[in-house]
């Protein structure tokens, strides 16, 4: 993710972090939150592009099925379709926040499945000493 060259307008984004939220932040707070925000933004830009380019999509039916499955496991229901389930689902699927969150979840799963199909994973056994020497660049943020 950090190998993908995206030039983000850092200064602008830091100012936006300070003033754009519901509560204004100090310069220090914005500075501290920036790496995380930068990370999120890169992920969003990259994943959205991959989703568009590869025409990945989630249908309303899939959303509904996923919501139903979650509900059933949440309430410990087996195969039987509870009477109240449909009206409960209807209400749930009118909740924009819930739909958006579920959509993100499903599209991210599809994205990972898609990428996994494209990427060859190389597994090799290494000793603990060698493992410690591996570059862990994906956990370090440049400050």
C-alpha cells in the first residue's frame, strides 16, 4: 500500500484535519492523527480504484442475504425463518449507516478475494532469527 505512489497534499490535509471535523483540533493533534488518516485515505483511494477497474459490485440482494445471515447467527436461529425477520430486515435496510457499513464490508471481502486470486503467495519456512531480520516496513510510518 505504501509502495503505491500517491502524492497527497499533506499540508492541505493536515489543515483539513484541524478544521474539517466536528470539533476543531490543534496543530499537534492533527499532526498526531495524520499518519493514520493518510493510511486510511490511501487505502480508500486504492481500493476504490481496484473496485471500479474490476467492476466489483455488491447487489442489494447480497446485502439483504448478508444482513439476514448475520441476524440469524446473532439470534442463534437455525434454518427456520422467523416471522418477524422480514419486517426487521426491511427496517434495517432503510438505515443508511447500516447499509453503507455492510456494503463496505462485503465489497472489501470481494476485493480481497479478487486480489488473492491474482497474487501468488509464496510460503517459505524460515528460522526465528531470520524472521526478526525481515524488513517490517509496513508497520512503520515515516514521521
